[in-house]
C-alpha cells in the first residue's frame, strides 16, 4: 500500500469538476464506485503555471500507449508530477482528450444549466475551462489530459475506440505526487463514450500521506527514463 494515511475523503459526483493543490509526498486514490466512471485530469506546477502535464513525453519516454501502475506522469520540463503506484483497472487513456459541447449534444442532446440546473449535461472542455479560470489560465493553457478508468484502443480499422466492457466497479488507482502539483479534474464522459444515457458516475477521492520511496520502487525502476526523471525532481528540490 502506498497510501500511508487517509486524511481526507470525498466523492466527486458525475458530471462535476474540481481542482486543488496537492503537496509533494502526498498520495491520491481514485475509485470508480459504479464501474462507469471517467476522471479526466490535468497537472500544473503551482509555482510556475507554464509547466504542465505532457502526454506525448509521458508515453514516448516509457514506451507505452496506456497508463497503469509503474508509469510516471511527466511535465513538459522533464520532471515527474506523479507516479501511478497502484492500479486495479490496468489501462488509462491519455490520447483521446476531452468531450466538448458538440460531442455531448450529438450523443445525448443539449441540456443547459439555466434550464435544467444540476440535471444539465456538462462537457469536459468547459469543465476544465471553469477550473483553469480560477488560476488565471484559459483555453490556450489546456493540454492533452489523462482519462482515468477509460480504456481507449485502436479497432480493426485503425480507429480509436473505447472498450466499454473494460469498466469495473470499485476499480481504483493511486497517484503518489513527486512535486507540488495543481490538479484539475472532472468526471464528465469520455469523448468516445457510447452509453445510451448520459453517464453520471461518482468517483471516490482519498487523500493522504504517501509511503516513502524505496530503492526497489516500481515507478523508479520501471524504465531508465524514470530514473532520470526522478533525478530531475531531486535537482529541482535542492534547497527547498
């Protein structure tokens, strides 16, 4: 277990968004309570908001298309925001991006907050924009995001598809934060979701202290590139 203590627990309702600063040495566990969830996330350096999560570098330096336990989540400056230390789902997407208002309207019909209040159909792009605005950021600052609990793959025709059958009730993943990180998240549908009804899946969030990194740490030793990433973090934190 890499979550040494659980100091805070909450539930993010479906079609919602949230942001918070997570301190270095903390752990965050996400649990898909119903087995139909999607948690989109973006990461920024709260001390320098120009540094943010970089999906291409995260994938190419670890020779992978999917994210799971052992993978590190890299910034565009070669540092590691967080490591995936535990994962019962096994395949998280970071190439498909966000749903937007057009996606939602075409799939499930338009429904706005003014008319429907909490029953409206939020989309991922606008959800992130709301959270970005809280920190003086906007659409130009939105990078490619992670979609936890969503298995995107290429079908027989080479097109991206979402494996709806991969969903699993109470699947969980744990992130250990290797530097102070501004975390933005939403629980809106994945852009390739083909559910008959607009999904509103709640996600449990647990925050606490992470176990210290050991010499045989899974994420540290998964790839030689990760060893260099942790070294970049160590250099960044000298004197802090």
